[in-house]
């Protein structure tokens, strides 16, 4: 059951709260569109419209719609237009008898509202606030995650659209709020939000409202939300009869069984914590680990995994899209794709979601590459850390290879899905050339976690018309690998260990602490493969004597569907030792042929969804290499 409470408050008894002219009009217009009209999205008989109510009347209406449900599952929507007040880190909706000196008892607190929603186990909540400082509602969410309050915010589905930032006034023009005016244009179809699905969710509507208001130089709306039950439903889509492209294979709406719900609610607080921290910095590994933990706890017969991942991608994407680092959004999509890898072989819906997200990933890599290209052309130091120049001795070479790895992934997806665009290819080419020109001295072999990025880029360099650049990259990495006697670090060193490693290499110590070095290393295997592919095996052969007794490795899982797991239990390590049967690249190729035979024995690797998801898994967790990309 879907219920709407629309509140508009024009009249205030307090002298500190001036009367308004358009709040009641806004609430009536929203109510008419969403509930009163024939075929309205919300239950007309259970939905409530209030004009300038008292706090008692407003609370009674909210209690009735949230709690008095006759055991029916509720999708709840609140629209409020009127004065809002941000005080002491909490946001309040001001009604007719509100006193600004007694907000906690005379106004509707958002914290209070969230607690009601959580206590009643409301299935899906959409909250639209057209008030001054409405962006301050985010403070109420953060308050739930303070020590001692964790667990209060149990709702796994809340979406919010606030008319103005926490420091902005929400304006009225001609008896209507400017934010509500923009919202009505989106809900009526005057502005196209999307044409793919019969319903709209509040996040995508919020994005369109923000774009529309931005064009008109108005206040900046704030929109955010988290939904673990599937695509949230906010309103019907009047433009669904004008599809521009095929609908992806996902059910529309809240799709989960009764057995899935306890698991989703159990993980909700941790997901909220990660969601809120992602506004500062997105951690792709933490996101992937948490997502996999949630999915692993679902019942064995659950089909909810692709729906949950799609919902996470939609909601987290909005919060990371505003990051200063354009590759955070890329890593989010890559982590979402990787989380579905385990399902991709036997679940057509999961495979279709992977392909749909791969198309989104390709677009995001293209746009992110353009942003990075412009940044380093304007400022040659753009890729350096803002915190520590010393840290860049270790992390900048890793960062550079990661960019090249994602650029290569974009090309790999374009090749596989036949999505090549000459303009996007040109941007990728320009970015690679700019990096090689500006950051030549920082293209250094420092860590085994560079291996997968190096391999992915090298395997598509020819199709990107970057063969000369691939040779240059190979030469720089081969030179520095040899310069430091093949001593590169193991993946994921802590900051303190990275410092110890770099310091030891700079002092040319003969014995770097064994716990820091990658032994055996896959990087040497990548150099061997690359030299053969680039017809430069003579370069490695001339240096190989200096690597005598060094061990190298190539790991291949029994099935690449397990490639995103934290621990891959089933697979083979193909290890070789320089000077023990391997004296040149030609000798190594015998090992490679064995590796290739094992890869070819896995029939699942032929599926595009599995290949793309396995590559994404390696880029997010770069202690593994997708050797299947080498032909």
C-alpha cells in the first residue's frame, strides 16, 4: 500500500515565523498529481492532505499513515512545504503552532520521523521538503550513527529531496515554491527524467530537479538516499511510453522475499555508515567486501542479489558523482559489477545487470578520462597527493597504473560490446600520451598490485592504436624493475610499511624486509608476457641473468566466477624460478602455454559478463591478475 501525507503550511501563530503564500498551493498540487487524480500513484483513501495544520494534527496524520496499516506493507511518502528550522544539528518542520523556542515539542523533528519509520518497519520512504535550510536533514541521519545510537537507523530504504542546502533559503515565486515547481515539471512529464521504466525514483527525480534549477540559477537542492530493496518507487513515469533504448532485465519496484528482508535489515546500519563516509572518500574495497557479505548471507534460493546491487549502484553513484576524484564513480561501478561475478554464470538477470552496468562504466570511464586529461593539461601536478609528497614516491606510480588499467578496461568493454566511439577513443589516446609525457619519471615498478593494470592496458594497446606507447610503458617498468633488483612490494602495504619499503630501496639496501617484498611476484610474469607480445623478448633476455633464483607466479582460478572473493580457494599457482629451467623468455612460454590451456578449459570465461566482472574484480582487489585477457 502506498500512502502520501502532503503538508503545506502558510499560516503561523508565532511572530518569529512569517506567513507564506505558496506552501498550501504546493502541497495541494503534489497531492492532486500523486493521489487525487484518476490512476494516482498513492492510495487516495489512505493519503492525507493538510493545510496549515497544528503539530497535533500533523503528528496524528503521520501516525495514522505510518502505523495504522492493518498489517499491510507500507510505502510512505511525505511532502512538506513551509518553514523549516535547523537547530543544534537537528532539522524541524514548522507547522501552524510551532514556537522556535520549543522546537522539539511544537515542530515535527526529522529525527523523530525517522524513528517512527524505523519502528513501523516501513518498506520504502520518500521524503520531499520544500523549506529553507532543508539540506540540514542530513544532520539527522548522521546523528543516528554516533556511538550509543547505532542500530536506530534500521530502515534500508529512505530517499530524500530537500529544496535547498543547509545554508540556503527556499524561495517562492507567484504563489509556488521554486523547488516544487521544478518537481511538478518532472512528475508531469514536462521535463523528461527517464524513459526506461514505468516508475520514477526520488533520486533520479532529484537529479533532474537539480539540473533544472541549476539552469535557472536558483537555490541548490540536495538529494540522497539508500535503498537495499530494489528500485524505490516515488511516482509513475509519464514518459515511459517513449522508450529510447531497451529496458534492462530488472523487475521494477521493491522485489524481495520475506526471507531476504531480515538479512537486508541486519546489514542496513553498516551500509548507511559506508554511505555517509563515502561523501568524504569512497573506499571501493570496503564497499565490495560489505556488499559481498550482505549477498552471502541471503538465503541460498534468493534471487535478490542483482536487485540489491542495482539499488546500491543507483544510490551510491549519486553521492560519489560529486567527488573531486572522477575515478571514485568508476570504482563504484566496477565494485558493483564485481560483486555479481559469482552469480553471472547461471543467473540471466545478474548477467544482464552486469552488461547494463558495463555500458554505464564505459561512459563513466570516458567522462572520467576527459576530466583527468583536462586536469593534468591545466596543472601538471594534478595527480599528486594533496597531503604528502613523500607518499607519492610509492603511491603515485600505483595511481598512474590504475588510471591506465581503467582506461584499458574501457577499451576492453568497447571492443567486447562493439561500443567504440571515435571521440572517446581519442580522449583515451590523449590521456595515455599526456601521462607518459608528464609523468615519465613516476612510471616506476613499485608494487605487485600494478600487475593487473599493466596487463589489462597492454592487452588492448594495439586496438587503441597505442603500440608505441605500450613499448614506452614496458621499457620504463622493465628498467625500474631491473634497477631495484626485482624488489617490488606485495599488494596493499600499509602507509608505514610503504614508507619502510621506499626508504630501504632509496638506501639501496641489499636485504629489504621479506615481509614487504612480493615473492613470488606476478609482475615478472607480466614483463615476460609483455616482451613476447611486443616482440621485445631480447630486452628481458639481456637482463634475466640478474634475476637468477627469483621466483615468479601466475595464478589461475578453477573458475573465474570466484575471482572477486577475498580468498580464492580453488585454482593453480604456476610458479617458475629464473635459472631453474627458465633462462630466457622462450623458456617461460612453456609455462605460459600451460596457463593458457587451463584458462581455455573454463567454459564460463567465454561469457562477456564474466570477463568484464573478473577484470573489475582484479582492478578493485589488485592482488590478482586476469590472465585470460592475453590472447
